[in-house]
C-alpha cells in the first residue's frame, strides 16, 4: 500500500560482521598482523520517490496517483537498501624499546551500497536514479575510502649523557641538547567518491529522480588540478522531459585525498624527581598540505570540475609552543 509518512511493512535493520586475523612476532618488541574484515548491512533506510512521473518509451504518463491527495515528488522512507564492506588491514607494531615505539596501519577497502546516509549533504551525491530498479543506484558508498595509511611514532632522540651519541658531553651542553623526544601522527588516505550531475530535468518538474548525465568516456584525468579535477567533456546532458535515464552512475569518480602530519618535540627539565618543567612545540599539518573538498560536479556549470573549498575548516599549518610546570 501507499503510505505517505512511511512504510508500515518494515523489517528491522541488521548488521553482520566477520573477520579473520593472523599475527606473527618478528622480534621481541616487533609484530605484524594481517586481517580481513567484512560487514554487511541489511534493511537500511532509504528515501524512495513513489509518485513521480511515469515514462514509457519517452512518453510522460504523469504521476500514478493524481486524484487521491498525493502530490508528485512524494517520498516514502522504506528500508529495502543494503550495503557490503570488505577490507584488508595490515599493521606493524613496535613496543617501546631503545627509545622507539610506533604503530603503522594500512587499510585497503571497498564499501558498496544502494544509498549512503550522507547522500543528502555530500556534494555530488544524488537521489535514487529510478525507483523501479534500485540496482541502478548500487555503487560505491559516499563514505568509501579505498586506501588509508596511519602512523603513530614516539622516539627519544639518542643524543645526550647516557645515550648512544654524546654520552660524554658536558652537563651544560646536555641540558640544551640532550633528552629531547619527538612524536608524530600521520594520515594519508584516498578521496571519497562523487557523482557527476546535470541541471536538466529529464523526468519532468517536481520529480525526485536523480539527474545523472550520459557517460561517453572515463572522465578521469592523469594529472587533476583544483581548477580541473575531472574531464567534463566525458559526459553529455539528458534533455529535459525526455524520459531518458543517463548512463552515468552514482559515485563513479573520486575526489581529493588527505595527507596530514602532526608532530611534537619536547623535553623535560628536572629540578627534583617530581618537579620539572616541560618545554614543548607542536606543529599541526606540519607540511602544510591542504585537504581539498569535492569539485563542482554540474557539467552545465561554468565552474564544472573546479574545487573552491577545503574539506575541513582549519586546513593550514599551525605552530604552537608551551611551557608546563609539574610539581
């Protein structure tokens, strides 16, 4: 039955997870682990247009229900969507010894779904292309990140009295140069997917179908820039009121990735065993690598393919220093 406020025949959403991991010790403080992770979501909520114009062989037959109080563009929230996630994870861990500890994680994954939760807010996301065939919407999820590498390092620099280098330096020189330690946290990740869009309305005004263009070439560039992230000439526009569903699909291109390192250098100046002064300097986004947002996806826009914003508000390098007295 047609229900304006929602589907009364809903199945409870559920999630299944599974994993398999193999770990091996390479040295007394060094180990490596490789794991496979899977995650399947069933009966996920999705907004489905249920009273849009019906098109048969290019002819607009109008909304299915016109005289029973339902408007064109009516949306029914139901939970017939699903998702699947597969990931290969590898990490190398070194426990603290000889002044060094670190953990390095690498993930290679893929998320596929019928409609992501963030599709209504993410640039380049589109509604369901056709409620008659949900498979046309099945593609990479809007939150998919293909590759992700994270690193966390802490290292006591081996210089100063009682250390590997400079063990015989004077006390005064040791106060200045010895005993420093550094730490760093780094993230490198590929960008999330986006859909190429158009301004025309192939299925009539007031409808809520996705407006995806035709794809006549891959659309990717060997060396994308913020002025031209993808090739808009790889897509053509569907005429308005044509009843034609574009051949492009949801989330077929990928936006800019992330490359960020935060670092700290610090040293303790002890007056007694429990009283000391901590001198510290922090650098956020040490290499000043911007994390750009998604490009303009509208192939009919004069700014198509341009990136005009960053993915996060604070995106430039920041430096700070601090003194902290413990007593």
